[in-house]
C-alpha cells in the first residue's frame, strides 16, 4: 500500500466502481461518496491526500463541495480533481477558480484519470516538502497545494510559473 488515501465523489455507481478499481490497482486506498453532503462528512472525519469530485451530484453540487472544502482551514490543502460531464470552458474555469487543481471531462478513461492522479500527487509531493505558505505583499503562495493568490483571488499558474514565483519571493 502506498499510503495515499483518495475520496472519490461520484453518483454514477458504474463509473465510481471502474475508477475505484483502477486506483486500487495502483495501491491507493479509495473511499467512495455518492453525494455532496456525504463527501464533506467523510472529508471532515478522515484526512485524504486527494479528492476526485464530480460536479453534478445530489444533495449539493461538486462546485459547492469544492468551495466548502477550500474555505475550511483543515480541508483547504487537499487537492481536488474535478470529474464531470460539463465540458464547457466556463464550468472548467469555475472549478479551477474555486481551487480545483485539475479537471477531467466525461466520458473518461479510468487509466487517464489514474495517471492524472499519480502526476498530481507526485507534483504536489515534490513541490511541497516544506509545506509552508509564503507571503509577500498581496501575493500568497501555498507550497502544500501549489496554489497562488493575488489580492485574495486565485492565480492560474503552471508548475513552472509557480516555481519561478516561489524563487523570486524567497
């Protein structure tokens, strides 16, 4: 077991089963929630290394779940990968603005999602060994999530841009 825990929030049972199976084959511990409130309850009870979050969920949308997580000091650093049938650019932008680190549209290949999960977790581990927040004026960099904010608004930076900004502020 690689020790990494993933919360998969997906109301389509077949999609959740296929994706959970693929993740477990790579030795991830996977818990599944079928609606927004259940996802938040699980996330608050037990820490996860990553949340895969569908946007269209019963109870509350994935966007609402993401917003709630990112506003909670305990859950804010948990990376979120959005998984949804909504492929419109404005939907992707909204998810990223709320703090999601990546976005995959349906129909998806479970193998692609697993590879994105591996890449995201690897990137976060390699770039966040110190796990600190760096502040300079109105810029805040979170090395745990590789996210940046300017005047409280999230900046959409590539990994290279994030690393360059970190170097300039150190």
